[in-house]
């Protein structure tokens, strides 16, 4: 069933603040059939709950020839069959026992669909330099109207050139970036095959038990988490500084000639570690001796083999810390030395999160992204996997909302080659300094 109720966006929404985005309409799409009673409560793991203040945002751009003849109604028809399979993303957050541990009530309330128009062509929009694409990804944090707020928003924006972007805002409590990306990629398959796919993918429920193979190292202190003052039903990171997003493009040629040359003979060093090392050093120089980050958080994909037949979750995300030796001055360090630290000295703290007492994790609020300077390895992400009419997007991006003051850096693939997109979320006053450092060091703008 498709809910056809439509309403304009509120006047204080930043989507229309620059008048680039107009004719914004909101509606809801619900699953094609009522979710069975035995599936009505989607229990959340500890790993899900420590991510509850964070939000994943994706955007995919498609050319006119790809979306021509593909109307919103057709997309919605595919969507409500798709949601029948991914029913937890249509639920709403509830509290067990009148204020205990949160869970997702799978009440088929649906995802929010946003239809919008942009007064620019896609190329003109890109040239504006709005690197975070925020106006193309409608999102509402779990704060006001907590029990009624959707966990997923889908924004369909049509451009003057006839192209279209598909933006998604995804509550991280549902699953990590790989789960979110896989979920939206499967949506593309439903558009292509409609009802045929409905009975061919045997979706299964995730096990709540942690995969022990994900956790080779542990410590007794969780340095990757920051405990916050109780937030109640206001799931927003309490930032001290104004945070800003920016996207850097690391060309394949640069990665081959500069980074791989530096890592000759270091088989364990990946582009992710080297990119992270350069930014770690740069930010240490910007922040100065008293504030240089000696401990950073690293988030990456675990070893659990998930697939299309599983519901989204955070079970395959692992995170931990990398700590620079006391005698190492990060601003003066060789980037290769820092890269080796990231590759070889990663201390996984994920198992300790899974072992937290249920009451402790259920009633307390934690921050992961931005508790320390955080580097997120998404090199294996199938970012361009969403296809319409079997055509890949001409451009795609992924970022994270709800990042703490220490900032976060995401390394994601740029198309099918070896280039990387590096998305940074930093305090506004530090971002210009990082731009200057990367321009001087690598010629990257």
C-alpha cells in the first residue's frame, strides 16, 4: 500500500533556504503487506544502540536518459514491495517496559518519501561546491515527535536537465553503511524486476549473537566510546562547535604515484591507512601541541559474511582505537609511520561493546563518530550499486550525520577505478586549515 497523503515541507527546513530546491512534497510509503505478528518487535543489539545518535546519508545522481519515463509512481510501486522485505526500516522506536531498552516496533508506519525539484542542472549544482549534498538528502533526527519520526527518508530530486538524484537518510541504529548501501542497491533491483524479486530472495532475521571472529583484540577500557549526559528522546549529538562537511577527491594517479610509492614493500598498507595518516598528521598540525590527537578511532567492516538475505544490522561493523606512542610527535611524523600504526596497532573494542550489560547500554547514551578523531574505512562499499534501468549513477556519495566535535573522515570508492572520495566532517574553523594542508602536501583542493 502506498500512502498518498502529501504535504509541503515546513518553512524552516534548510532544503529551501537557498531556493535551489522547491516544490517539496512529503508522503509515506508502507510495506505491501502487513508485517506478521511474530516480527512486530525488532530487537536491537548493543552495537546497534551505541550507534543510535548517528545517521548515514547517501546520494546517487542519474542522467536524463536513465530516468526518462521513470515516474515517481513507478518508483513508489517498487518501493512498497521492497519494504515488505525490509520491514524493520518502516518501524518506529519504542521503549520496552515503559522506559527501558529501545527497540523497533515494526508497525508498518513506512518510510518518508520527499519529492523535490532543483532549479539547476546537475552539473550546475555540482559547480556550486555544496560538497555534502545536504539539500538533496532530507532527514529528520530522532528528537522532536520521537515516537513518530521515520527511520529512513528517501528524497527524489528532479533537475532542470531532466536528471534525478536519489537521496537517502538512514538512522544508523538500523545498520552500518554497508547495510544501508546494500538495502538501497536492492531497491534498484526491485525497480527493475518489480514483483518477480519478491519471492526469490529468502530474507532471514539477523541473529543477536555477536560474531566472535570479528574481535581479535580487546582492552579493558573503551576508549572509542564517549559516554554522554542522558539525552532521553533527543537523539542529537550535543556539539560545541559548528560542524561542516567537505568532499575531497583523491585521483587514482595520485594514489598510485604518491601513496603506493611511499608504501613500497609494505603490503599491509592500504590507501585507507595512507589517506587517514596524511589527514591525521595535518589535523595534528592544525590543532597544535596541546590538542594533537594521540588516539584516533578506526571503524571498518568485520569478517562476517552477510548478504542480501539478511536484514540490516550493525553486526558486521567493528571499531577500536589506534594510539600513537608517547614519544611520537604526530605533526612531525612520517605519514607512512602513522599508516603502519593504523594498519598494525588497531585495538578492536567491539566485543566489549557486545558484552556491556543490557541495562547499561539501554539507558545510557554513547557517541562513536567524533568521540575521537574517527576514520571510517568504506573502501569495499558498493557505492555505485544502485542501478536504474541497469545503469549506474554518474556520481554517488555517502556521508555521516551526527558527528562529535573531534570529527570524522570517511574513505569511500569513487566509481569503478582506484580513485577515492574522502568525506570529512570537522569543526568549521578547522576545515579551512585542512584544505590548505592537503593543497600544499598533495595538490588536492
